[in-house]
């Protein structure tokens, strides 16, 4: 029998705390369904997201059969909750704000796997680690990008084998060279950071230079935007002037013909 939908309700619920009050009660009341059962099922399905807002979709057919589907919060929100932070780093390439263990990464991956392109926990974990990198969250006490590289090179093979996943990966020569370059880059940056920590006056100079460069870049962007707006406004004015001229120019031949007929 085809599912004939008579109601499709989408709401944002605080995980594990749905009630029969609005917005659920007011939306479900007129449909004659068991609101208490629906609320209980929603709370059971969302309890893993405690403390977060979760999208919920409730579909009801003509026979009052109910189908409840639970959406998933963004990966970044799950990572921040697991790490106990409100927001990511303003400069994730330089500053880290929290750390996750591999088990915590696995927990987030298991919560998100149905919404990811991954088909295994290992590949889902690699996606989660990628998001950690953009938030400035380290993994296993190391930069997230470094952990991704170490996973490719089999340094976490025993961990993944312990959770029933394939430990080693095949890596191309091109990828190996790229990883080696990234590693050298990171080592150089780490050495530079350590040197600046020991020489605060140089660190201050460098920070001031970076701030000045950033301000100059932002000023250039604003000037470019203003120039673009001015150019568009000018083009609009010229277009309006041309539009006004056309009827006049178009009227000249007719006027000339009328004058010629009068002369004849």
C-alpha cells in the first residue's frame, strides 16, 4: 500500500527534551494521533544529542501511521560539544582550542556516518578529523592534519584493527611525496614558533607585521568593492541617458521626412 501522507511536520527540538507543548502539541493535536507516544519516541531517538538542537521530521499518513526521522546536527557542532568548547579557533593554522582522542572521533563518526559520504567508520573518522583541522581542534594531542597523514601511512593500523577496520592503506608515490613536503613544512613552522616563544620581542614584531598586512588587505578589498559599486552606478546612469536619447534620435528621420513632404 502506498504511503499517503496527509501531514509532514518539521521542527527543531532540544534533544531528549521534546514535550507535548508547542511546537509539537499545536501541530499534532488536530491530527488525532497519540502525542505522548510520538514525544517519547523522539526523546529516545535524540538522547544521544543531549544539549543540542536537532531537526525532526514527522510524517503522518491517512491511517494515522507515524514515521519519525531524526536529522543530525552539523559535524562541527558535534565536535565542539564533544570537545567542550563554544567555538573553533579564529586561526586554526596557528592556534588550537581543544583536543579529541581517537575514541571521541569515533563517537562523532558513528553519530554522523549516515549523513556522510563514507561507507566505513574509518573513512568517516577521517572526515571528522578533517573538520577538526578547520576548527583548530587537535586529535590525539597532535595537529589533525598530521593525524590524517599518519593514518595514511599506517601508524594507526593497530587502533583501526582493534575496532574491526582495515589498518593499512595503499598510498601512491605522489601522495607520499606530498605528505613528506607537508611534514617538512609543519616541522619548520613548529621550529619557528618555538624560536619566537623564546624571543618575545621578535614575536611581537611579527604579529604587528601580520596585523598591518591584514589591515592593508582588508582596506584594498573595501576600496575595490567601493570602486565596483561606483562603476555600476555610473554604468546605470549612462544607460539611462542613452535610453533617453534613443527616442529623440529615432524621431529625427521622421521629422526630416515630414519636412521633405512639406517642401514637395
